[in-house]
C-alpha cells in the first residue's frame, strides 16, 4: 500500500533541520489537497445521489476506524450547527465505540462482527447514506459495515487513499485520493487524513447545497446558539429580506431564532404562514421565496 511505503526522499527526515522538515510537510499537505482534483465529477455525482436519498427522513451515517473514524466524525458534528441538520439523523459507527474518538483503539479495526453488527442495529434502509472512510481501504470493520449497508439498500460511499482497495468494491461511489507515501511512513493522519477531510468537507457541503440549506451563499439554516451567531442571523435576515437590522432582529425573535421563518416574516408574512410555506417546500428557503414572488 502506498500509504505505508517508506519514501526514500524522507528516510533521514529525523536528522533534518526543523525548518526543512516543516517545509516538506507543508508541501505534502498541498499535494494532499491537489490529489482530490480528479474526483470532482465523482464527488458531484455522489453528493447528488446522497441528497436524493436523504430527502426529509434519511440519515447520514459515518463509518471508520482510528484516524479515519475521527476525521469522519469531525465532518458530521459540524452539520447541525452549520446547516441545522438534525442530530437524530447523524450516526457515527466508529471501531471501538464512542471512546475511540478520544482514545486510541486501533485493534478494533479488525472486528468484522462489530462493523456488521452496528449497521444491523441501526436498521439501515434505502433512505440512508453510509460513508466509509479508510486510508488503506482494507479496514475489515469498515468494509463489513458498508457491505451490510449496501445489502440493505443504503447508498454507500467509500473514501480511500489507495487505488484498487477492497472498500471500493463495497461502495456505490468509490472516491480515491492517491496521496502516496507519508513523510513519516504509515502516519496517515498527515496527507491521507488531510485529503479525507477535504473530500468530506466538499461532499457534505454539496449535499447541504442540494438540500437547500444554503441560499445566496448564506448559511440560512445555521443554528443560533450565541450572541455572535444571533447578530449573524439578523444580518442574513436583513440582507435577504431588505428590512432594517432592528426589524430583522425582531423577526428573529418572533421566529424563535429560525432564520428561514424570520426571512419570510421580513417579506411580510405572518409567522404561521411563513412556517406553512416552508413546510410545503420541505424547509427550502430559496424555493419558498421563489414561490412567494410568484
């Protein structure tokens, strides 16, 4: 596996001056991001298919072990505050259980029964999207989880860093970022982890775009949880509806801090009418505004 290979270029890096080592690692990080460029079309197709499955009840399920599991979970936890994606529709299947997110449990990655069993427990179905992440693409836990998910009709997406990896055979969409050998051989939290995080960032953001969680480039479904975000929310209402900041703030209060509802209140709707319009368009603010303008 290329991610495990020792690079002759870096075989003596432990004796290099710190600045030279840092420069080499920065170059590696840039190369890691560049490695995902060939995936543009596949990423777009995977995100479109995922959005179609998720609709208004499907779940995003992240699967992984070790570094890959933690990178996957990091992507998922951002979706509620950023896009209002319901926590009950986010699931993390991590080898070794939740404690493995903060403590190493590397041996758990070989547990095929746990990987398959966790998916069985979730009653995964055709509305769910299961994303498996593994640098090697050979992790037994993750492969077993995706195999069961696919058998049950879920959409499966595999993210790996080695071409020809077995995980790709279990995925409806296989995404390979060929990051090659690491500066420190086998330390896939470096280039491989960076590429994985970039892929997940783009994938989940595109899914949210497809589901209408963004309008005019703004996070219109973000969760307001502090003063800074309250001010940002009022600015969004102000920009989209054209009302003053004072009226935007008042609309947010009336809407119980729900930005899409507040925007429609800014357009002159009563709260109940705004909520009904959004419901008819599955919470999609852009579609609701277009319908309002007729």
